[in-house]
C-alpha cells in the first residue's frame, strides 16, 4: 500500500525527467563511452586495494606482507592502470557530453576536445600549480557533464554551421573559432573564482569544527557527504571532521580497557562510516542485492552483477555510472534516507549500550559489513546490527526500484546503458 502511494505521487514528476529525450540520450551515450574505463579501473583498484596495499585486510589475513620483491612490483602495474582509467573519467565525461550534445551540423569532435580542455582549466589550482585529480578523475564526472553541456551550448549558439563539403580544413576550424575562445575564457574566469574560494576557505581552522560531536552536527555532516557523493564529487576532504574525536575515544579505550563510557560515543565514524556506508555512500550494497533478487530489467541485473564485488569493498563507481545512479532522480530519496535511517537506529543502540562504539582503526580493503565488527573489537551484536540495517536499507530502496522499472516499462524508455526500449517484464 505504501509502495503504491509512493509510486503514484512521484511518477508524474519523474516521467517529465525521463522524457527529456535529448538530455537522457546524451547522458546514456556518455555513460557508454566511459563505462569500460570505469569497470576496468575499478577492478584494478580493487586488486590494488586488496593485495598490494600495505597492512590491508587481505594482506594481514593471507600474510601477503611477507611477500616482496617481484610480487610487490605488480602493485605498481595496477596502480598505473587505475590512474590511467579512473584518473581521467572527468575529462572523458566532459569530452563525451560536449561531443554528443553538439548538433551534427557543428564540429562535435572539436566541441568534445574543448570540453575536455575546459575541464582541465577548471581543475587547475594556483596554490600548488597542479591539476586537481578530484576534478579530472572519477569524482569529476558530474562536473565534466556540466562543463560538456555548457561547451555544447556555446558551440550551438556561436559556431557557424559547417558546410556538407567544406572546401578547406581551416574553414571548418574557423567556423567554431569564436566558440573555442569563448569557452576557454569562461573557464578561466570560473577557475579564478574557484581558486579564490578555495584559498579563503582554507584559512578556516579545522580544529574548531572537528571537535563538535552533537548528534545534529553529525547527521548534518553526513548529509553533506551524501550530497557530494551523489553529485559524483569527492567527500574525502571532510574526513578531518572525525579524526579528533576518534583519537580521544581510542586513547580512552587504551587507558581504561573498555569500549563503554567513552567521551564521544556518537561520532561520524561510529555512525556514518560504521553503519551508513555499506557499499560506500548511500548504502548501495542494499540496492545491488535488491536488483539481483527482484529486478526484471536485464541491463540493471548485468550492471549489478559486475558491481557486486567492488561494492562489497565500498567501490561503487560501476553502479553509479552503469545505471547511472547520479543521473536518476528516482533514487535520490533512498540514497539519503537509507544511510540516515541506519545511523538513527545505530545511535539508539549505542546510547542504550546495546552495542559499543566503533573505535579501533580498520585495515584498508576491509569489506564494508566487516568494518563495524573489527572496529568494535569483534563485537557480534554490532555485526548483526549492521546486517539488520542493510536489510532495512533494502526495504527502503524496494519501492523506488519498482517505480523506476514501472516508468521504463510503461513508457517504453531505455534502461541502463542499452538503447533498447523496455516494453515488458
């Protein structure tokens, strides 16, 4: 009954989004362009994280730290592959979006290249005279798409149509010459503003913020992190907000030899990281499990199968790009609601002393659902609570997955990375 009400209320608004044919077609083509890079890069990153990260979870369990020399040098190969694929996703998305959004009678190849260069200009940081990897890499996909659409709009508005049989290559180039210069000029203005903002905000003392532990502050920072990751941006720069309280808690445990009655029982680490990020942000492991069990869409199941192993280790890029989550407003509500509900349940359990606070550091490459178990010193109730929250998150995602499938099937729209129209179960 509740599912039917949700579907009935949201369907008209989401249908308008899906019927923006040109926008969705450009997004789908861009996703098709970058998805092989996402998949290869994520699998390479997974291998690197599990087997070649010092003191990782697998290294400690399988005693890989004792292996060195020739075996250890393989890690450099996977690191190179990861940086060569995931490290340029923002550039590729800017190129693809600008190219596919530019009409045929304009120079779409040049438009794509200008989109890529414009993103490079935007990612340059005056402080260290380097490009920001968070903009040109995997966390810059949405920014790249926005830049691509802006460049495409400039080309369609200011470029001269290219003749079917141009008499000279230079005539083709100069037909869009003004658009190229205008795109670069706007990118230079924007990057100057961005660098000024970054310089001013860097003057804020992080310790004045990091020591706060009020529950509303914790949930507010968690919502901000969810917003950043849903937009494809990097939230790792907010990690400092949880380091101070965690250090205090760990010192208390080492002194008193107890996980109970620590100074800060509720922290970003003990709530958001421990219980609100199974499958990385948005509790996306729940969505993968749900798709594999319930989805009738072939494309969704294929993407979920390829995403399952990376998502278990909190690497969610194949799922974010493959569906693509970040451009499907259907999943906005559960993306925020599932982790927040999980955190709310965990907060009550911690305050009632049902489970201890996650205090201990966890090795890199630990599967998401095991992090809370290891971080609480092997507390089984904490692990069961995490699994319970995963089940609750699956129920939260369920009506929205059904809504997305209904929209695609009832209106014969394309799903996932496919151009085929969905017409029946």
